[in-house]
C-alpha cells in the first residue's frame, strides 16, 4: 500500500522555500512513499523531484485561471496561468493529464474555484480534493465529499505543504499503481487520512510571498 500525499509544494513555488531534499527527507521520516508535487505555475520542481526521489512522484501543477486554480496531474509540460478554465482543462487533456480540483469550496481561499464553476465543469473533473489539510473549515471537506459522491469523482487528499512539518498531514492510503492509467482505479480504492494543519502555518506562505513579490 502507498501512503500518498497528493498535494505538496517546493521552493519552485513563489510562496514556498522548501528545498527538494528537505521534502524527500521528511517523507522518508513519515513513511510517505508517493507524492504529487504541485507547484504554482511550473512543473520544473516536480520533474527534478521525480529524478531525485526514491519513491513515486506525480508531476503536477496548480494552474491559476481567472476563476481560481485547477491542478493538472501527470503533466509533461508547464501550463501557463491566465487561461480560461476551459482552455486550461484542454491543455491538461492534450498532455494526457488528469484534472483535479484542489482545496475545493474553501471560502477563505481566493484561489479556490467558485462553486458555480465547479458544478459547470463537473463532467470534466477526474479528481476532487476532499481533504486539504490547510482548509480551515470542515464544511469545505463535507461539500467536496458530497460533490464526489454526486458525480462519481475520485477523491484525493493532500497536505498542501509549504513547510516540512506539514507534509503528511493529509494523505491517501491506496494500492500501488504503475502510471497514469492505473492511478484513478487505485485512488478510488484508497482511504483518506490525516488532520488539519495549524492555521498559523499560513504565515510562512505569506512571508514567502512577500519575499518573492518580484518572482519571475
């Protein structure tokens, strides 16, 4: 069985300063043996992590659209931000990727897609994050879980870690998979585990954003 944290950031995100080797070290301490590296606006860190890590790494990206973020999983190239929701999904599909909705229905997060948009694109969604350790309200998870049941969408979970101490706060216990085609059937058989992150951790992200305000 895999212990998969399916939403982790690295120093390749503007709001994170966590080195790749620190992620690997923390995962090994916790027995996390599968991760999705989903940096903001780039897959460079995920590709490098895939080369370095002694465990399974899914190349992902959080892509900012005018309406909020969509996560593409199993990507081969970075998808630029600023595209429409429809164009972003099309670009993910063109790479043979998987469409995931991160931090779904989180009313405190400006980067979360609105409920109306999520309902409109429901047929295009492969995975929805039913537990994001950084979401403040349990209600967000409940709504995401109800959505997953309504539309028969696979359920994901991730720490959304921006610091080593957050890694593994949310994860999925799931069967091993060989690649993209095996991932969804394995995820459907998985169980969501974990606990919420201390809200004070958000200050680390805010500080990194401030330091990196001229990023790229």
